[in-house]
């Protein structure tokens, strides 16, 4: 397949509120569910478990899941760590699914979901033992405000765990930065050390930074394979969800090249709020 040309210059910087609304809508769409399946972030629940282990959770730990989506992480933390979890998301459709699925799983007594903005979290300060934010900080227009909110809602000694898309110091390659339909929600991703600096500036002590670039490569390859399979077996389903296999293919190819060249990756970070003891 011949790849389509990419824009030579990045699109104008969009309005921050439009970015938030766009990402919230995208991650609640049938197209994203079809392409990503049950795992909406690189590494899936395996990396979530790694993150949870580093947060030193105990029974009845209070955890805030920021940009919780349909609630898979919140339910995992409740089931496997006996935590009490609040999920926050801007997407009304995602929250509706999260609540319904959580009720079906019999976890409504331990997991609840709130509509809210990560830059203005709708919860009190200093009430959570841990906070998780998976593949979402890169989408927040005001990352410093979000990091400050993470610190605000944590108890002294509480930990924040983040996994996110990373980029090389020069930023996204032009071939990706200009594709609003494919990377609108990751076009403002940062290098791993820049995420760490955001957390430090918010008053948090960074404990660990891990590279998980392979998780991103595997996700790109999984989406590619899923599209090829659906295009052969369920073209009507793809059309109903609004997925154009030919339109997505060059974007996947560009993302795979960027990952192979080390221009994009994935990282895990854990930080702690000082003050306990």
C-alpha cells in the first residue's frame, strides 16, 4: 500500500478545552473500543499490575484513578489489592460504561466514578494513599496544573504512579505531529525526564523511572493486526464504528517507524508526597 503524504507543518495549537473534549469523546467511542479491545494503554493490565505493586497498596488503601476511562484499572485495584478506588474522567460515555460494568462485577461498594477534569480534580485534598494516571498526562493541556492536583489530593507519604507515551527531546516527528486524527491525544507527549520534572515541581519526590518502550511497539502491532483481521472478517463492523483501514494504515506505519527509531516510547514513573512520619 502506498502511504499518503503527511502534512509538512504541525496544525495550529488547539484550544485546551477542545483538546480535553476531543480526547474524552475519542476514548469513549466505538472506534477506539474496536481498535484497542479491553486494553486502552500500552502494557495493558500487566503494566498496571507492575504500577500497583510499586504504589505499596494495602487493604483499604484509598486510590484515585485519574482519566479512568471505562474503569478496568479501578476494578483491578479493588479486586487484587482490596483498595477503595475513585475514578475520575471527563468522558460521559466512558463513565456510563464504567459504572455499569462495575455494578455487574459486584464492585460498586468499593469503586465509584466521578465526572471531572484532571486539572481541577473534584475531590478533597490529602485524602488518597495513592493515585494512578495511565496514558493520559500527555493529553492534558496544563500538565503542571494536573501534577499540582496530584500532589494536592495525596496524603503525606502517598504515591503517584504514571505510565505514559514519551518522545525524544526534539518532540514528535513531523510526520506524526501533524496528524490530528491519529495523535491529537498524544501530540503533547514529553520525554520521561520532563514528566519527572513536572512531578518534582509539584513537590513530589520521584522514586522510580522505568522505560517500557516495548509495550508501545506491541500495542501498535496489535492494533495493526486487529485492523487487518477486522478488514477481512468484519468490514461492516468497522464501517459502523467509523474505522477506515486505509486511512489508519499510514499513521500506524509512521508510529511504528518512530518507535523503532527511538523517537517515541513509553515510561512508568512513581513519585511520593513527602511528609509522612
